[in-house]
C-alpha cells in the first residue's frame, strides 16, 4: 500500500491541474462570448454580423460544455470572469480574435491529450476544431479589411 501513495498524489495533482485548465478555458470562452457580441456590433456587413454571431453561439456551447465538466469534477459551479479586453476597433478586434482562437486551439488539443476521460477529450477536441474554423473566418474578414 505504501507504493500507491505517490501514485495517488500524482493523480490528484494532475486532476487539480486539469480543473485549473478547465477553469481557464471557461474564462476564455466567457471572454470570447462578450468580445464577439461587441465584434458583431462593429461588423461592416450583415454577413459578417451573422457569421460572428454564429461563432459566438459556438463559444456559448463550449462555455456550457466546459461548465458542465467543471461541475462534474468539482461539484461547484464555475465563477467565470472576463480575462482579456476586446479591442473597440473592428479590424483590431479581428486581429485579436485570430490570435486568441489559434492559441486556444493549441491549448484545447493539449488539454485533450492529457486526459484519459473520453468525454472531456471529445469536448476539447470538438472545441479545438471549432476554434480553428473560427480563426479562419476571422482571418478572412481581417483580410477583407486589409486588402479588400
């Protein structure tokens, strides 16, 4: 039994790290939801407004999924907070969103790779795919702003 104690301690440390990362993901989604509402308002065309609103809906789905996972792991509801300020300018907001979405893809894939829980793995892999798609749309609209 003595040999099991270090394993349990390592396992608990990894779970704590996983919970912290999920809380970080929740804050990121919460921030994106607020930012993309602002970006949709700043958009030049109806098509841009609608697409950004669809992206925002994906972020809401991710937020809900991650919040449910967090609750299942901790028994507590998350207390999300906005962790990044969204630029007030549409072009700068697009640039910000591209970088944020790309960083998020890497973070979510890393998180998915570190867990053995299939539901958590699937949720973060799906979210990573969505985030990559979002980055492409934001890059497309950014390109129109620059080179249009």
